[in-house]
């Protein structure tokens, strides 16, 4: 999305936060934030609690300080001085019936800094579906809503699993790039892994040794995929995909394990982890993997489309709480042709049956 437009929006949200207002972004502008695509959406509908919306003098003062002026309409609509972004405020009570549940709800993605929420494609799909059938809206507006609905149908899978934590033009992480690991960064990766796990109560204390064993062992004849997030020569994050096997695999493609996924604690909350995971999955497809397995908190892995493995008849060869062992297909129906016992490489040193 356009960095200048987003920067103006971000500065406004900071001022709203100072007034203890946490807006929820919807409409086409929300699609830009979720996807990162520039849809040239110049109107940002902001949903706020009714009590704040009733205090028009407060909203007016915040918008003036943010260099937005109010338009001559009954609703609270403002535009910045160069007309590149308008803000339309909506009461929370009016939006909830449209999307079918209260806000904030389970489908809202929360950003870190500044604090605002975004309706994901699930909610926007319901919202635009309602607007298309609203006879009070012009044909042109309903046509635009229909276009957005088709856009969400095509790319909603990506949006819901890889929500964009947008960075403006001045953000210190805007120059982060992702590349395959080379031997000159082995030691730096060890340091990032140790930093990431030092404050984790589930750490074995030997995660970096596991990575080195997998790298040297090349389990099941496949060299692990290793990707790093870097800024200059500094390694900010790391992900690995290593080989595995499953007893009844009729896909003709390989089974892999994604993990560890680590980000330097100083740079968490900026989307580096999900971008590492996304890049790892893309590389895994090219490398012939059809299914990936992951161990970890369901709340984290579910957002990437990973599902409890037992739902597909895939069980690990070692003892683990079922909800913490998940799988994801990289090609349609790959899991329908994959059943049985999934074995990790011996380098993991699990007690496997």
C-alpha cells in the first residue's frame, strides 16, 4: 500500500490512542493493510465505540491536530489537506449486526504499534456482501463492493493466514530482506536462536544444537531449507524446514517439518515471523514438499493454516499433546492422500515408536 497514505493514517491512530481510542479499520483500506496491495483506497472507515463517537468535539479536536478537516456532511467524515486520505467514523453498534458478531471478536487481527484493529476477510466478506444488496447505495458503489468481494474470494486464503503488519516509509525495518542461509551466518543464527529461546519456559536449552545436527545430517536425503531475515549483515530471524516421513504417503511428494521459527526478541511484533514462515512454505513447494508438520502453540500456527494432524489421520511417532502437533498441505488434497505414523528425523532425538 502507499507508504505516504499509510504514514498519515498511522500518525492519526497514535493521536487517537492518546485519547484512549483504539479504532477498528474496515473497508477497502483494511484490505490494503491486510494484503499489502495498493488498492488506491482513499477512504478509511474507522469503527469506534459509540461513547467516543457521541463526543464530536473530542473527535474534531483530534482530527484538526492530525491536519484533517471535516467535510460538510452530517456524518463524521474528514479529509487530509492533500485529499489523499479521508476518514469516516462508524459506531460499533451499527457494524456488529452487519458482520454477525460482537467486536472485538475472534476474527480481528491486532497490531502492536500504534494500536488499532483490522477486520479480516471473514468479516469484510460479510460486510461487503450486505452492502451489495443495500438499495440505498448507488449502483457504482455496489459495483465497487462486488469487485472487492471477488478480490477477497481470490486472495482471501492468503489474507486470513498471512495478515500484513504494515511498515511505513520511515520504519527501521523497512529494509529487511529474506535470503537462503549461507555458512558465513551460521554463528549469527545460533545467537538469534539462543536469544529467542532464553526467555521461553519450554526451551530445551539446545535448540541451536538441533539445527546444526539437522544441517549436517541432511535427514532422509534432503538438505534442510534455511532462510534468514536480515538487515544488512545483521540476522533478525531464522526458519528451517527439514525432511520427515509418514507411513502411508501416496502424494508422490515429500513430508517436512517447519521449525524452529525464531525472531530476535528486539524485533518481534513486526511481522518478521510470518514472513519467514511464508517464505519457507514457498521454498518447500519448490523443493517438492506436499505437507508440512509443526509443533507449537495452536494459536500461533492456526493463523498460518495449520490444523491438528489427528483430523487427517496423521499421528506422530512420539508422545505429544495432540493439539500441539499440526500439519498443513501445500497443495490441494495433499493430506487426503497422507495417513499413518509421521516420523521425525533421528536428529531430533525423540523417543519414536
